[in-house]
């Protein structure tokens, strides 16, 4: 991470929220020291985003605090970046280039690196022609961060996007094979979703067995818990202790407001860990202002509801930061968005047993099954395997071994294949 200085800028239409909280957190996550802030409420200026008079104020502020970069919370077009860079004299970024900068710094696995590169290319592609024209205007290639552009640049980008999509497709097929194998082995998949900085990584560390990491090739088992955005970019998966169930808990990149569709699409294969889970825990920071909690819940619902078929349980985290009365008010204020939440403190460990119980209740029903196995080494091996992958209720040893257990469909099918006799199945929890 760099340790440079930045001035933050945000333009809003009249009556909109001019808060810089999120872009401030993003800039700090990228390693910038914030040395100045500018906001303006007005209609967009096509040449500069902010008004021309405000550009002069911004230039004076940058010179006074000796900032190395200006970061806009707005999305900027290439002509606006060029014009602002010429007027102010330092590099100018917008929120999306800043997010991509953070992603690039934190992409550890091959899949994460490919997804970041895809997002960068999809961001640059519609700007390629404009940047080529702008770069040709100036004798200095890459002036104000525009980069070097020639006539082949756009076609090269398109070719690279195609190759990345092919490789990500292969990785997705591998991941799906991994999920199928986990399910055949009796594991159920629970995914943590939610806004970035809601405490998902801390919750994972509190719920998961830190000594029992998954063997997935793209999984980062560090699961750092820091008060920063995007501490988890790839997928972190660990074993979760749920009585009577074999559960893998996964944490992925958090949501953030106003992400464009192209950026969400670039991380589609990582988000499959959420979309294809057996249960989703939607983690929300209960200490956020109520209106912010509502906005974040709506953002998460919009992202999840179209793709997720599994049950979604809302988890209101960071309860330790509020007193009981205030917490009760917040639960009531978001009840129409989260009708039956579980309120926890991942840091203090409060109500985690309740959350584990809720996970067990919400996971898909297991079937009750009875099989008879030969009294042999193979039969005893099957009994041992059932203890590892199912909930064994009773075992009777005689001329044959009679086993009563509960398990998911894949395990029942395997057990039937190992049993030479008739079996009996009933639905049960």
C-alpha cells in the first residue's frame, strides 16, 4: 500500500447527501492520508463535474496542503479527468478507479487477480477511444494518469477480456465440482454476505474452527479481522461447528453502495459462493445510523434476492456498541426489511449459540434413513463413513449391521448403494 496524500471531492445534486464517509474509508483503505475535503451541491458540469469556480478552490487547496492526488466520489469521464488534471496539476481518480486500486492490492488468489483485471478492463474499454484522442493531444504519454493508448489498445483489451472470461469459466467449473464433492461428502455450505466492514470476517473467526481450513485451491485461510473495507477479497472457507451437521462457512468480498453493474459482474464467480449456498447469513452493522442500515439492507436485498434461492437469515452484528434500549429501537426500525434477525456481537461472542441454532434450523431438512450392511470390513467402513458425514441415530450389530441415521440426499444415495438390502426413508430434521 502507498502512503500518499489525497484531497477528497464530492458533487451532489441539490438535496442529496453530501457525506464523504464512504469515500473517506475507501481512500484510507487504499493507504491515502486525507489532507483535505471539498463538497459542492449543484448540477453536474460536463467539463469538470464540479463548477469552474470550485475547481479554482480545489487547485488552491491542493497546493496549500501539497496533496499528491485528488479523488472524486463521483464517476468521472476521461475528458473530465483530463480537464481536471490540467487545471489542478495532480493525478485525479474517481471512486471506481480507487476501488479497483484496492482490489488490485488485495487480490491474492489467481481467481481474484483475474476478476480484478477483468473489472479494470471493463472500466477502461468504453474510455479507450477518448483516452487515445486525449493522449494524442499531449506530448507526454500517460499525462495525469491517462495511460499510453494507441490504435491497437482497444482490440487488445477486447482480446484480453475474452481470454480472462474463458479462464474464469474454467475456474468456475472447478469450483462447482468442488461444491458438488463437498455435498457428496456430507457438507452443507453457509455463506456470509453483507456490506463491507459489517464484521463478517470477525464473525467467521468467532464461528469457525480456525484449525479446520478447507482445501479449496483459491481459498485464503487468513480471514483477517480489521476495521477496514475489503479485508476479504477472495473466498475464505472454514469448518463451522453445528451440532449434527457438517457445515462449511464461506466469507467473500463485501457489498458497497453505488457499484456499477460491470463491476459486480466481474466478481460474479466469487459471488457464486453466496448465490449457490444452502443458507446465507446477511450480516449488518447494527451500530450504523438507522437510515444507513436501511439503505444497506436494500442494497443487499437487491443483490441477493434475484439470484439466491436458499434461506437468508439477517444477522445484526456489533451489538456490543449499543445499549439495550437503542438496540431494540434499531431492530424495530428495520423489522420490515429484517423480520426475524439474530442480534449478536462477534467481538464479545454474545448470542453466537443462538445464531448456530438458527443455522441448524434453517438448513435444508435431512431425511431419516435405515440401511442394513454386511458384517464385514466394508460394512464397518460404511458405518465409520456415516459417522463422519451424517447424524447416526442408532447402530445394531448382529448377523448384519443395521444403521439408522439422518443425512442429505447425496449421502443417502451413497449409503443405499453400499447396502444390498431394502432401505427405508422418512423425512426428519
